[in-house]
């Protein structure tokens, strides 16, 4: 793995973790009834996912153009972080909607 590929992989880890953390913060805010903050944190989580996707797209483009992209433990870890972040954001959206219904009653 070269330095350029590592520079693409590390943001996947960082942004995937950021998305997960922001999604958890959104759920916690909704639990307290602060839906404005929940939406703000959910927006931050979505931005982190978009940023991570840019790096992932670059790696996919490299592979598609025939450039060797090695699959290392770092790559697996990065993909795991991204997928976990996406799952948390999706679940956070649903949980926040449930809190909105609960807080109405």
C-alpha cells in the first residue's frame, strides 16, 4: 500500500467514526426533546458520510482504471467504519422520528 492510498483510507475511518458519533448525539438530543439539535447533529452525520464517500469513490476510480489498490487491514477497517456510520445514521433517523411521536403524547 502506498502513501497516496493510505491518505485516502484514513479519512474513511475518521469520517465514518464522526458520522456514528454525530448520529448518537442526534439520538441523545431527540431523547431530551431537542429536535433542533437532533436535526443539526444528523446533518453533521450526513456531511461526514458524504466526505467519506469522496475518498471511497477515489479508491474505486483507481481500481476501475486498472491501478492496483491493495486490500489491507486498514482498508477493511475503513470500510467497516463507513458502513457502521451509515447504519447508525439510518437508524438515528428512525429513532428520532419515534421520539417525535412519543414526545407528542
